[in-house]
C-alpha cells in the first residue's frame, strides 16, 4: 500500500501526473468506457488522471481513493472541460466501501489491485466491487505481468531515477528503490524519494516507503473466479495486444460478474 502524510503526501499528489506521463494508457480506458458505457466506478482514482478523460466523453464516472491529497487535485475544476455529469470523488478504502448506486463497469487502472498485499485484502476488495456492480457488470483490472528475470535481479540493481521541472520552476529528482523482496508472500518493499530544489536554492528530501504485490496470470484468474467473476478478455498491452510471450509487460483482464 502506498501511503504518505503531511508535506510528503501533498508533494506526491502535486507531482503524480508529472511522473506518470509515460503510461500512454488514457486512450485505452476511454475506448473501453465508450464501448461499455456507464456508470463507471474507478478504484484508486488518485488525481483523476483517468477519471476526467472518461468523464469528458459524456460517461458518468465515480472515483474512490484513500489518499485525500490526491483527491483534492482530482476535485479541482479542469479548464475547458464540459461534462454532461461531473465526476464524483469519494475518500474510501477500496477493501470496504459503500456507495449509493451500482455500476456497469469497475476499473482498476495502473496496477491498483496490486497495492493490496494479502489475499484477504484482495478478496475483500473484489467482493465489495462485486456488490456494487450491476447483475451483468464488468470489472477491468490492469496488473503488471511479473518478469521472472526481473524478480531474480538483485534489488540494488533495480533503482530508477527520473528528473523533471516542476510547476513552480523547481527541479525534482524522483528515485525509486526496490529495498527487498518477500518471495514467499509475493511482495516487494519499495521506497520513493523526492529530492526537490526550488528556484531560491532551498531543498526538500522526502521519502515514501510502500509495498506492492505481484500476481501471475492464473492466480488472477483463480482470484476472480473465487470472487464471483468470469473472465471474458485478456490483453497484454494498451493497444489490445493478445497476452502471450511477446506482450509488452501488462496483464489486463476484463471479467463479468456472475449471478
């Protein structure tokens, strides 16, 4: 689970979209939304990076997230946006939530389900989603496909660094470290570090520890079956590539709610 507090949480929310511009997944989600219609529930909606483009197509969408700081950004008016129905946002834990309507589609973008690190938490989440779906509703889950060779790599060699200019002229170096791996429980312990240099020369050093899980294809299939879903589509990337040995690295599953 990715958690931060105070200034660290505010900076993380402020810079979130800046450091996820490499994803190139928004068109994928808007195409899915237009194909299946709404209303849609987005789990782990964060700053509204996916929510607002879907809402701009005229489809009703609600988003939930546990990070209040990210939701503050999601709720900001979007310049030039004209919605038939503005997206609704709610601060909630995706393992246990109660909303005032059901949905035709629920989506887990950007590996959100993998932020839950135990089977019990994943089951609680998916059963809650099942309750909030229409009788024949769908759930779309985007996971990363675990690479055996990557998991076998020394964590010390898995550090990534990205430097960008911030909205106020500051320079931001974002470093992500893999601290350790728990192979028995299929989790990774990570750390995100922001080193910020402001135009006046002042600096900030912010550290966010977090943990993620990883799941292989058939684990995802069994988990969904256990929670009352039947898989209808399986893709390996955001261009709807088939999931096979040549897939770009994603494991995207579309499943239908069983009665």
